[in-house]
């Protein structure tokens, strides 16, 4: 599990550093304009990653992802 989470965080940093015109980046930052059903909202991929980052004590991860060395 540790290796998988490390690879996910590396992919997240890669996506954040992509140009805005790339389709992966557009999908990552996109917002749906449809209505959802009643009940609890489903968890998104970023919700799980942000939970992992908060457990590691990482703050301002979007700014840190832009600096590859940090």
C-alpha cells in the first residue's frame, strides 16, 4: 500500500505541473454541471489523496507540487 500511495502522489504532482491545455489536467480540474441524486456525495479521487496528504501532515500541497524538488 505504501508503494501505491507514493506512486499516486508522484502522479498527482505530475498532473499539477502539466499545461492547462492537456486533457488529463482538464479532466482533473473539471467540474460537472449536472445534478446529483439524494444522499451522501461520493468520494472523489482527490478526496482520498487529500486525506492521505493530511495524514502525512502536508499542507499547501498544490504549491509544493509546483516545486519539483520540494
